[in-house]
C-alpha cells in the first residue's frame, strides 16, 4: 500500500454512499414543459422535431392533464399561426379571440392550478418571421424597429394576461421591453402577472428546429441585431442589470447546455430565480445520437438536465420535462 491518506474514492465506493453525498437532484417541480399549439382540429407530428407535436386545443388540454398527473407544474405555450393571419405588424398577437387566448382559457378551465407561461415575441405572427417589426428600405435592407415592437409586445402581454396567463416571457430581446410590459400590466391591474425575462438570449443555431416547428424562420436577414453574440459574456450582465432594474421576476438564459457559464454567473450575480431553456437543437442532438445507437438517451437526458441545475438554474424549460417525469415513475 502507498501512503495515501486522502482518498476521495472512499466516498464513492457504494451506491448508498454516492447517494448520500449527491449535491444536486432534479425534481419534477424544476420543470416547465414547452408545448406547441395550432388552430387545426387534429394534432400533427412536427417534422423538424421528431417526438414533438403541434397540438389541437383539445389535445393540448389532454396533454396538460397528463403533465399535471406527473406533477409538472408549468407549461410554456408556442403557437403555430396560419400563414394567412401573419402580417408585417403582427397584429394577430394581441387578438383576444386568437389561438393563445383560446388555449389559455381551455387549459385554465380544466387545470386552474397549472402555471401557464406565454412567449412574448412577434415571430409566430409576423410575415417577416422576425421577433420585431421589420422596416425594409428601398435597397431591401432591413431594420428591426425597437420601439414600435415594444408597444406591440405590451399589447400582446396584456392580451395573454386577460386570457389568464400566469407568467409572460418576453423572448424578443428588444431594448426596454421589460419595464414597458411591467408598466402596461400594472396599469390594467395585472400586477400579479409575473415576467420571466429572456435576459441572455443568444443568436443560436440551436433554435433551427423550433423555427421549423412554427414555420417562423426570418424571411430575410438573421436575428443578430437583437439576440446576443455567443462570444460575449459582459453583454449578458448588462442585460441582467437592465432586466432586474426593470423589475423582471425571473431571469432566463437560453440556450442552456452551451451557456452553463452564463447560468452559473447569473445565479451568483442575482437574487432573482434563474431559468434556463434547453432548446430544440439541444433536444434533437440527444434524439439523433440516441436514434443512431451512439448514445444512451436516458443517461444523456439526466446528465444534460442535471448539468443545467448544477450550473445554477432553479427552473428548467425542456422538451424532456414529460419524458423525465415519466421515467421517474418507472
Ligand atoms: C422566438 C423563440 C425562439 C425560441 C423560443 N422563442 C426562436 C428564436 O428566437 O428564433 C427557441 C426555442 C427552441 O429552439 O426550442 N422568439
């Protein structure tokens, strides 16, 4: 024997010991499940995201029932809007009889305790496919109009609040929108509606499949004038400070897996709860690796989610929320 009194492996030698010293555990309450909804009567598989569906409102309500059964407490809704309802001013986003208000009302009628988060951004409703209102000059160059967009986002947030949403989640990355949305909600007595701000939202290739799911990809240009450069950290703190000053209730980092350093630092820097979104591309990388027989799906899911939690996220938005909760019951 060597003289090695310091042996960390002593604590790992049995399952019971390993369990005893486990520092982070996923819990079903950590999750928010993203759900896609469309106005059609029948649900459809999403080609760009195998394993996910665009749900009819009645199937959406059923799905929510299954999530509630499993102990999941929150959903975030994304609408696939019919092409003919999309316009350059995206006015459908605040139609009180529109898809999202109907979906919220249908869910709340059956599962009032289920937290409903809604995405605040124009891309599903915008014929230009951008999160903001697009101005095109005579040479075809586009700019995203910040202030006009913020005004529309406020109308959208109010519309969702009226329909019964619990939390609005602005994912658009326009300047000043958190403060304006807060003021708009407060002015109509919706001071209890929380804002989950996508504070550090990076311009990411990992969103590709999601845009396929909603057919919401930008028609021209990219999202780099509003979403952040993956190379940057300081900028994420500038956004954090602003969203906090504008009274966001929860701060979100997105994507999650490639931005664990940002999650970690957000958790240290802020007293607000931190959410992280394991996005469509992260989901599909796991799906593809597993389908090819290269990777163990269940272990990879557990490890990826646990890493997000270990980095510091209180809340995990993941397409695996239901799958994970189902595995727990096996
Ligand atoms: C749109 C929005 C996107 C996602 C959530 N809200 C796409 C984008 O910004 O282009 C991505 C989610 C995912 O990839 O799972 N405002």
